[in-house]
């Protein structure tokens, strides 16, 4: 059985590798782009959640980390941060792109994460607007801006800038492929040993509470969470609503930044509570309607 499962996992996942490589090459180009007029964070202040949700859709964790740091430094609003975090899907996007059978799911996730991010962001800013104090970039000295940009991570927080783009993209592709393969193997093994019915029972399949469980998984501040969610969905053990809920609550390493640097624990708790409400509500709504 072990050898059969190993062969099945290789056959199921090997076709993902070329698409992962192409996707990461594109992401590397975005991450390494540098120009003086490429300060989209001015737009984050002016247009807030609208730009925040658009930025969050870009499949790399650097923007959510930078948004978290800008929020900590009071440069963007709570609603803008929420919009970025809701729209962020981390490694789930490359995984969905690498599986042609899930392209319709990919489009649905991207469109609705943008819509939910914008709505949630503006709603949060509307509710908490009187309590927010934002330091505008135009009021900052150039030295202050450069120092803040340096502290918040600069250009490329996830890639390997010491290597050429193709090599860096290949390393990242192999790393995520390795994790995908191991996750796929473990899930396949569990299904074979326990049976699909048992696994779906554990994961509360067809239950209104499954999005709640997926939301909790999404809060794991690591790409592993989104990989697990995408793999569970691909295996049929997770509903579309639950996948969406888990991807909404997951914001990559941004949550770690808030935990590490945000001194105001009430603000941190507020972010977690808002993400939980948005993720669970939207996940349950999708589960009932689709």
C-alpha cells in the first residue's frame, strides 16, 4: 500500500512543478521591482481598503507583512490592514494555478476575496474612524520614510535576492512542491487507512461548523496552513465555503509581525476578532449559497 500511495502522489503532483516555477518567476519579478515612484503605500493611504484589497491579491506574503508594519507605525488605517489581510492567500494561489481543474475556484476565490476585503475594510474604517490616528506620508521627512521602509522589510521578504530570478524561483518551487508532496502523501495515507467517511466526519464535512474549523487552521501564521487547506479542498474533504474562510483568516507572516511588534494587545485582539467574524460569516454564507 505504501508504494502504491507513493506512486499515486508522484503522479498527482509532478505536473504542478512547471506551473509552480512559472508562477514563482512572475512573483520574483514583482518582489524585486524597485523604483522611486513605486510607493504604492501612498495609494494605500489615499484609497485605503480598495488599494489594500488589490495589493493583497498579489500572491506573495511581502505586501501583507509591509501592511502590518505600516499599521503598527500608524501609517495606514485598521480597515486598510484588514482589506490586505482578507485578500491575501499566500501559497494557495500558486497551488490553485498549478491545478487546471481548479481554475474556476481560483477565479471565484480571487474575485470574492477582493469584494469581501473592500467591504470589510471600509466597514471597519467607518466603525472605528474616530479612534484612528494616521500619520500621513506627506507629513513625514524623506529620512523618516526611508528608515521606515527599511524597517518594514524593503524589497523582497520571501525570495533569495542573492540568486538570479530563475534559481530563486526554482528553490521556492521545490520547497513548496516538497511540502505539497508530503501533505498529499499524508492526506492520501489517512484517507486509505481511516476511510473518506471517517476523515470527512473529523473535518465536519457538510456541517455549518466546518468553516469555523477552517478559520482556526487559517490563523496558523505559515504557508503550511494555506497548502493544507488547498489540498483538503482538492481531495474533496473541505467545502468551498470552508476553503474561503480559511484563506480569509490566513494572512501569512503578517500576523506574526503584529504579535511581535504591536504593543497594544487590544488592537491585536481586534484584528483577530474582525478576521474571525469576516472569515466565518463569509464561509458559512458561501457554504449555504453555493
